[in-house]
C-alpha cells in the first residue's frame, strides 16, 4: 500500500511504525474471510482491510477521528485472526492499537459512553473494586429482566450494555485466592522456579484456575511465586485506548518482576489468561522508546510464557483413570492468533488421557474480547451463539479454554461445564475433578 506521510510525521516513532505496517498491506482481502465482524455484517469497513483504509486516512491526513471511523474501529474485536491469515505479515494489532489511542485522545464520545468506559477502566483492573462490583451486580440481577436484551437493537445503547454486564455477573463469588507475596515450594527436588501472574478479573471470578496451576506445578517439582505488588497487566485499558494507564501498569510490573528475577531467579513468568499473555509478550514493543524500561521490558517479554508452553517442557505424570472424557477445545483468539499457540494445549490434553475435539470455525472469536461483550453486546451475543452452536456439534462432556474471558462468555450460553485447560491437566495428574 502506498503511503504519503510527511517527513515531519515520520519523525514520530508511532507514525513510522504505522507507515511500515500500511506499506506491507497488498489489498488482497484474505483477511475478510476470517474476520468475525465481516463474516457477520458483510460490511467492507468492518473488515481489517476496510479498517486499515480508515486508519490510513486518519493518520496520514492527521484528521480527528470521525464518528464513522470510531464506529468501525470500536467494532473490531482485536481477535487478530486477520494476522494469522495475512500472507504479507501485516501487523494489524499495532496499527489498530495506535488508532484506539488516537480516538481516545481526540474523539469526544457521548457522555453515557464515556462514563461507562471510565467505570470499566477503573473497576476491572482492580480486584477489590471488581469484587465489590460483582456483589452489587448480583443484587441487581433480579432487575435485569426489565432491561432490553443485548441484541435488541432498537433499545437505548446504555441499557443494552448494562443488561450485558449484569448477565456476565456470576450467581456467587468464590473466596479469594492466595495473596501476592505467597511462595509455594516444590514437592521433592526443585526442578524450576516461576512467577505466576495473579491477574485481575480471573482472581475474583475463578481463583481455582491459578490454584490448579500451583497444584500441578509444585507436584512436578516447580516452585511458584505470586509476586508482591504485581498489578493488572494493562490489557484492559490498553484496548480501551488508555495507553498512559496501560504503560504505567507495564512499568510497575516490569519493576517488581525484575526484582524477583534478581533476588530469587525465575525460569519464566507464567500466565493462565491468554489475553494477558499477548500483551505482556508485547511489553518490549510497547516500551521500545522508553530509555529507562526498553531493555527490561524486552527481558520480561522473553520470560513470559503461557502455562501450556511451560508445561510442554515438563514430563507430566497422569495418575487418574477418567474414562473417555470428550473435551471440546476452544482456542482463545489471544492464544491462537496473538501468540501463535495452536496445537500445544490439545496435545497436552490428549497425552494426559482426554478425547479432544476441534470446534468447527475455531478461528472465529467467541465475542468476549476483553470488554467487547459489554461495549458491543449485540455483535458479541451473535458470536457467542455461533460459537456455542459449533461446540454443540462435537457433543463434548466439557469445554476447555485458556482464557477467563472466553470461559465466562461461553458459559453464559451453555450448560456444558466450561473449564480451563490447566484444571483438566491438574485433574489428570492427581488433582480434583473440575467442578467437584
């Protein structure tokens, strides 16, 4: 793609990066076939190629974002299926992230939408606030029936989004998991030492996931550390275009993780929420222009691993006779497209005694996508229903996924138990059956 940025514009590192990404695009349109919003809506501007043109026009002419541009960028899930499909290696993720920052800085959204986004950015990254909000949402659930359904397009947008938020709230909250600063020693001879990302939403909604990871790792000789003063990874505010907040959180995490590396040594920083993993692995890029943090950010990104990447290097010891448990494996977008981890989780499950089934249209997003299922509830609901219909065709006993957002989204539309991959691997090697 030909670009026409001025030399003054190209002096900005972000514009220079955008120029490089745009020039890689050859207009082939392969991305349209795998883009969830294009598949659903059939609008070229709701495809990656269409959004690339919109972003190019906005950046190149240095124009404030228009309502039309914002509508189509907001509809992007950042599922990154387009990057898996693209034969030219267009790094769409960094381009759409840059567009979101520009929108956040220069576009004035309606007051109700600004308020909702501000609440999400305030509450979701802070576990104590998030827990309190979930308790309040449970109290408000009886009133949810009075609100229009998320897919009711004729209803006011804010009411549909509130309905979507209430629908995602669990009926009950589990007790909090272990606190930051906790250390879980290896059983027997120590074979490794890792930090385990505590997460924000996950530690409130499903602390059992990290507990399963701790149990499995320590059982196999790996010491696990929950690093004190760790923060949200920054993914939630990053995808809302609030880059100042996201980068501040990245710097804070890099500081405490580097201290842990220097004091006790770490083989890896393990992540059980793949949405977080994709962003942490990108810290090196995000802070590339920060003289104080660039080198440390690259070091931390190199240490970050999805839990399944690390487990593939251990010799797991299955100990339970489970019978033929059929598992539909849902490949989270942030794992398969963002981190290019596709076959590894399925291989681990198969080796440990599960009958693993691929889901038709597995490349399509479930509609969770961080805060997307709240901000775009109508599209998210359609994607969830499509995903669940595809899962139902394989008739699973359980559904496995590697991301808490996907798990909550899918569980909202099916009675089949939705569990994390690590819970199944823990069960196979001596832990409790998920849900028991």
